[in-house]
C-alpha cells in the first residue's frame, strides 16, 4: 500500500518514491480524478524531495 509523506504529491510504493499529480482538466479524454505518476528511482525520502518536479 502507498504511504503519503509531508511533501505534496510524493508517494512511496515499496522502496521507491513516486511523484503523482492530477491530470489537468484540459485533457478532456482522461477520466475525472486521473493522475500522472512519475518514478523518482530512489528510496531515500530526502533525495525524492529534491528530484520531484516543481
């Protein structure tokens, strides 16, 4: 199960952190509530905070 941390949109699955964000409303073909997920390829919370897109 995913664990949320203090940083918004930063989610941990297993040992790897992912950055998740909602799909903008402009993309009308996506289902409401859809999210983009980008693997940060690291298991260290501090490194994940630095690597996340802003």
